């Protein structure tokens, strides 16, 4: 009896977008302290506008915050980044995976309310970015907002298909293009890690509690000092 060759998969799925979702076990204990620290930093910032609906700190929190609880959050962020990067690069790195050097290139906090939002953008000069949710209304109260409903305060990510929708011919055959964005609901203690090139925005938020997040940018390098995976091809 002759062995039959396995039939090839007739569908080739390519260019997926990796994202990581992580939950911090110490969030309930530490987040209230972070809220107080961030509110104090805002109140003492001479450039902050009193009563403004939106505030963003400088991206140098690594150098400015000196608390053991903050160091715990940084450790959680770095560990989540490491997990996401390793899983995303399965099959791309050589079998003998290199050690990693993860550098946080910038980390800052944002406070928003009164319908404020952050328009669509990407992050430059880094390979990965992320957002950690410190405080927001609980889900039942958040989605009950009469104006914004379920999108109140969510982070919306726009996938690679999104740019093809403008002027595109849409029919039943390319229905897969019509699911072009993903809304990630804000949950205190949750961190979302995503490729820095991925367009995203913070949707308008209005709530009893301020929406407070920590955002960060990171670059990842091989511990050997060289990020080159393959030699140059001979012409």
C-alpha cells in the first residue's frame, strides 16, 4: 500500500497581527496608590490646565517615580512584553532563540473624562507599545452612558484591512474586510501589548471616575548586540 501525500491546505492565511493581553494580579492593591500619585503629579505640573478634560504626563516616568509598587508594575510590563514578543516571533527567530534586551523608550500616564478622546495614531521609534488600565468606571456603569454606550472609553485598534475600505468594492465575497477594527474594553488591571505600527485611538470617555492609563513604548534587541537574523544575499 502506497502512502498518500497529505493534502495541502487550500487556504493560505497570512500577515496576522499579534497582540498580547495580560492581567496584573496586584492591580487591586496597587492601582489606588498609582491613582493618587498621578493625580498629585498632575496637580503640581505648572503646565497643566486646571479643569481640563484631558491630561498627559511627560514620557519620563521611569526617571521620575520612585516607589516599590511602581517597580512592581514595571516588572509586570516587561514580563508581559517578553511573553508577547516571544510568542509573536515563533517561527521567525532561529531555533536557538537569542536572549532579549527590552528597553522601555518612554512611559507616561494619561487622565481623561468629559468626553475627551485621543485621535487615531501610531507610535514611532519603537517596535512594541502598550497600555495598562489603572482606573475607569466599572463596565455596567461605563456602558450605561447615554451618549457613548458600549464604546465609552474603549481603545479601538484598526487592522491592516482598514485602509482598503475607502472606495473599495464591497460585496458578499469580501465580507472578511468589513471587520476592520477591534474594540478592547478598559478593565482596571489589564494590559494590552500591540505592534507600534498598529493604528489605534482612545474613544471618547465620560464617567464618574477618570479614565487613567499608563502607556509605553519599547524596543527589543538580541542580547548578542546584533539584531540581524539572516546574512546578506549574494548578488
